[in-house]
């Protein structure tokens, strides 16, 4: 609840491109196969701020190899939390030195909170830790959230079903 939705600011984006030295430069973007619409939107929006973008669509194995070698300037990552909260994402993507921390983000305070939340059994305390991490990542501009997929379910007849937080469908449920 502490995080506010940020509206797109073209003039601000142009200023950031200028300030960072990216204006007039070309970046490489690696995306998974099948994300052409997304890639074209990224390319057009980068063009609008004065940055060229070469978009490459890679098969899963090639994308993983690119991750390992950090060949691209920008990646699109999709993530599904198995636990239903942010702890998986923080541990797998955000924590210093982990395999999928592709931007080499490092923040010792965030790392400490990730470890604290992972060990916390009190749900309220854990939620507080996770929210604090979220605020810190927002302030650090860890990444740019582009979209969120919606899970859709279809039911027949009088079946009553309450979707799980993690999106999995269990026969027992």
C-alpha cells in the first residue's frame, strides 16, 4: 500500500536518457520467443526517448545462456511466485549474487531483510518485512514492471472453486 502507481512521463524519460548518456545510443534487448508485440512496444518507446533498441527474440535455452553471460542491456523476465508472496521473487531475482539478478543489484539492507523474511514465521511480521523490501526496491528503481498476467479459470455446472493465491489448481481444492 505504500507504493504508488507511477504515470508514464515522456519528458522525464527523455531527461533520464540524456542524464544517463543513453540518448543517441543503441541498447540490446533480449526477449523470449513469442513476445514480438512487447518487443515492438519497447523499441518504439525507447525510440520516443531518443534511445535505439535492437530487439532479439531467443528460444529458452539461448535466453538462459544470454542471462548467464549477461549479453543484453535489457531483459524481460516473467515471474510466478510459488509461495503466493514476494519472497520467492526477492530471493531468486533481487538478492545480491543470485543467478537471475541480471542487473547486478546489490543492497546489503535488502539482502538482510530477505533473509529475515525467509525465516519469519509470524505472518504479520513477514508481511511487514516484504513490504519494506518492496518500498526499498521502488526507491532504488530495481526494475520496470510492464504487465501482470491474469489467471483465467473456466468451470462447468455447480462447481465451486476459490483460486489459490499461487495460481495452481489442485484436485483436492
